[in-house]
C-alpha cells in the first residue's frame, strides 16, 4: 500500500479499468520504473518509505502548486489552491506584461502571470497563474463542411513529387470559392527526422514546434524569381536540372504508379534551396527574417542546430559525440559556431515555410472559408528528434507513449514517442506546451489534437517492456485545458479533439464544457446502450466534426466493396477466418444501406439483375455523407479520397513495410492517381460536394422513418 500511495501522489496508476467492472493491476516493476522516470526512488521498500515521507512533507509545506488556473467564467470563484491558503497570506501578481497587478481576481487580464504568496510564518511560494477564457473559440458558422486531406498525397501539375504548400493554397482557394467549403484539414506538417529511408509517418516527427520544409513550393520562394540574375551560369543550369528532375519524380507518381518518395523529393528541394540561399535577400525580407528569428528565439536556434548536427553526424543521437548530446554544452556551442552557415540555412527554411503557411491561410480566408486551414498536432515526437534533444528536461527518459490492451489489440500499442513529464510541465508554468500551441496556431483557423485524451492521462511503457506492462500517468488536465483555451483564444482558432478509442469517463464532458469539438466517425456511432443499431442522426452530438472515415480507417468505397477485408487478409492481419470477416463486414454494410434507404437518404432501392443486387457505389457514398449532414454536427469532414472512389488506405495500423503507409497519392477507383486539376473537374467530386452544399434537410423518407 505504501508504493500505491507514493504512486498516487505522483499521478501514476497502480491499476486500470479496460472496461466497466474490470480492473487490471499494474506490475510493481512498472510502477517503480515510471516513478524512476519522474526522479522518484522506489527501488526498495526503504526507498519507497523515504520517498513517500519526502513527498508528503513537501506537500505539507507547499503554499501553492507550481501552476494555478483561474477560469474567466461566471461563478468560477477563487481557485481552490488560493481559497485554502493560511490566513494572513499576502498575494502579489506580476502580469506577463511585467506590470505589478493587485490580486483582484475578477480584473486580471487573460494570460500567464507570475503569482507570489507570502505566508505570515515567512514561507514564500511562486507559481504561474493561468487566467483562461471559459471556452475556446467556436467555428463562426452554426454548421459547416470541408475537406480532409493528407497533403503529401495531393499532387498537382506543379508538385515536386508530393503535395506541397502551393497545392494547399490552391486547394483552399478553389474549395472555398467553388465548393462553399469552410475548411481544409491537413495531416501534421511537423518536421520529420531525416534518414534513409525517412520515417514517412507525419505522426512521429522530429519536431512539433516547426514545420517541415519538404512542404515548400520552390517556385513560390521569392528568391526563385531573382535566381537567374544572381547565380553563376553553372548554378542556373543546375537549378534548371533540378526542376526537370522534379518533373520526372512527379510523372513517376502520377503516370507510372510509383509511390511518393519523400526522400527523393527532399534531396531535390534541399539542393534547390541551397542554391537559392546564395540569392541576396532584399532589405525588407532581411528585416522580416530578423524579426522571425527574434520572435522564435532559442527554440529556432536549437531546432536549426539539431538539423545541422544531424547532417554531420546522422539522425541517431546515440552515435553523436557525447558532448553534443546536451544542447547547452560547451561542445555543442563550439560545433554550432563551426556550422553557423548551416544553422542559418535551416533557420531560413523555417522562415520560408512559415511564410507559405501564412499564404495558404490567407488564401483560405480570401476564398470565404469561415474556419480556414485546420492543422493537426501529433501526440508526441521521435525520441531522437530535435524536440527531444532540445527539451530533454521536459521528457521522461526511458518511457514511451502507447495504449493498453483493448478489444481491437490484445497486445496493446507502443508508439515509440517519449512522453512529457507532468511535473516538469507544471514546474515550468507549461512553457513548452504554451510555446508549442502558439506556434501551431499562428496560421490555423482550427487545431486538431491527435489523441486528445492525452491532456488527461497517457499510457507510459517502460523501455524494453511490452505495452501490456505499461500504466497510466495523469496530467493536470485543468492546467492543460486552460493553456489550450488561452492560446486558442489569442489565435481566434477553434479546437478539435480526436477522442476515438478508449475514453476515460468524464473526459468528453470536460472537453465539451471548454468548447472543444470531438470527432465522430459514422461506423463507430451506434446505440451502444440500446439495440446497438446505427445511431439515429438526431442523436449524434452537435459539438463534433462528423466524418465517414479517417486516415487510419478504410475509405468508404473500400468499406462498401469489402476490399479492406481482402487487403488485411493478404497481409495476414485478420484475427478470424476470412469467411467470418467477410460475412460480418457485409452484414454491417447491408445494415447501414438498409437504414439509409429507410431514412430516404439513398436514391432508389436495390436493383436486381442476374440473380444479385446491382448497386450504385457513388450514390451510396453520397448517401453516407447526406446522413452526416442530417446530424447536428458543427462540422462535417469529407475524406478527399472518398470524393473519387479511392480504395487504398493512407495508413494501415499494424503494418510497417507490408503496406505503403503515408506514401500513396489520391487515386480513383481503378487506382489511377488523380491530380488537383483533375479533382477540380471531377463530376463525381462535385456531385458529392453538392450533397453537403444543399444543406442538412434529407430527402423525404417514409412515414415514421427512424430518427427523422
């Protein structure tokens, strides 16, 4: 019980409940390892008793927790840590603007301020006081719709072998003006870890603080227009050759059916950017670059330094000279000076990428999008990447984020991402988290947070252990939500939480209370408390983004045809015999189609011919999205591959090299890649989008149709 008490004081679970009424104990060895990652010694019974005594004594003497939250809402009252201070305690607030402010709680401005407490017995404490709005901003429109796209998969006639920020700008401008779309949601554009090959997953980045320059449209870099007047003849020839090789890469994907080769794209773009680096910046652009570097400060210098070190020593930090593993060491400072040109180069790439992100956001607004670009925040970073190197104190060494065993994965999951230490975040006043959000929200109309349950707790897996041997570690959800609400308010951006999978009781309610939209996927929305049939449209929650599928699930066409079952069978991923999987999948599809007909949402009925039902796949897909528009969901997202009948999943969980995850272009039903220009002219896409543009009222259904 002593170990359990110590673990509870540090937010470490000693048991968890995978389902109601079921409790699974956590191995003591796991608890000891997780506590060690938090600098708490529990290796022996004596150590446990000593650590417990020290923890309880520190708590008894503490006047304030490291971070205090004050919600700006009616009836909020004084935060509990302040209401329970000893009588006679004097409080002083130093505003984030540096001004002394009286402790008049109703008058404090929104922000992250410095709070000082001085007790009558002489004890003092300092804390970060986060004054946050009650809710994050809401989408301007009562109901809207938009596109969900993996940017790399969307190639145009100008792409260099993968989708880029120029394509995003053009997609947003076209979708806003021609389709009436209110948003475009993209995958995380975080900086990747270089390597051979590079991990193509956008959800395991080197840095979440800076975007990846592989997304740059080279021809849109202003210096490209002046290159011919400033480069030597042989450099101009080389730049032209790079453009030609980029066209070849594009044709390999679009015409020859090859996979997107991110590494090959980056080789060409990096060399082109190195050539453009020699083109002088005009005075105004020099000033803009200086302003950007000053605003980003040490975070950018660290990121650029890591990029330069990775070029010289490789991306595996364990292979670096020992002195370089510490970003603050003298050795790192010396090598940073030696690599000053490369550090400067990578700072410039971050600036250029930021410029093009801003241009895409502006294009979305000018096209009439009320939300605009929705960016995505991955749940963590690569253990050898730039963020893990530069912010070592904020991450738990020897730990990885994952998920416990559940009905879909009996072995649990290990995502290979080091978790943030909740104690380090709190002690810093959540500065790493605040800075991360501020950077991501710079050019976002909304932010999607992957695995939003991580604001409350995360499943930590000790290094070398199976995911089944992990445990939950709790974060200060109130502080995490307050910082999120504050930064979203300052950016005027909505927030979407990906709350799929195992969700702790009370989490969805807490998110809803703060105005954070959830994610509702059609195939998962059933009356689980009743007859387990598809949930009636009016029973869906309103505070969500409603979708038919996601990047981790089969496309709607693959669902309708059963091709996702055949794919998993070919790759040996089925947990049951093929015929059982086929039968269950076909029954689920048939149930949904029957329900759509019952509601009057599917044009016509089954047409029999040659002894079997003839079906209209395009009409069925439109019916699914028509159903989504009948729900009260604030936002409806159209998975772009659904608009052209693409069968292939962008990511197939449980695979590494068996399936080309994150490397497929958007393609039609026959697997032929479709360019942005072809999408814009696609009758199938326009017919689908017209379903959303016509509003939420469904076609007339039969009298008494369930749910309408």
